[in-house]
């Protein structure tokens, strides 16, 4: 049972990291200054952190051997 819950949390966290990471990079703006391309991100990184924590929690839950 723990392995199933851990797998679900891991998969959900991974999908969240991919989706929100893609959104974060899409919300970045770039411009050229003095011949160099400068990129500034206006995205929110909080959902990426939350998804990563959920993914790590899923890995921990699935690997724990507490009976």
C-alpha cells in the first residue's frame, strides 16, 4: 500500500515539476543589452518547489520499510 501511495505521489510531483517548470520558462522575457542577450523570468517558482517536495515525499514513502 505504501509503495502505491509513494508511486502516485512521485508521479504527481514529477508531472508538476515538468508542467510548472515549462510554464516558468515560458514566462521569461529576454532582451539584448550591450550585445548580450539578457533573460529575466517573471514566473512564480513556488509551484515548482511544492511539486519537488511532493515528489521527494513520494520517493521517501515508497522506500521506507517501517512495518
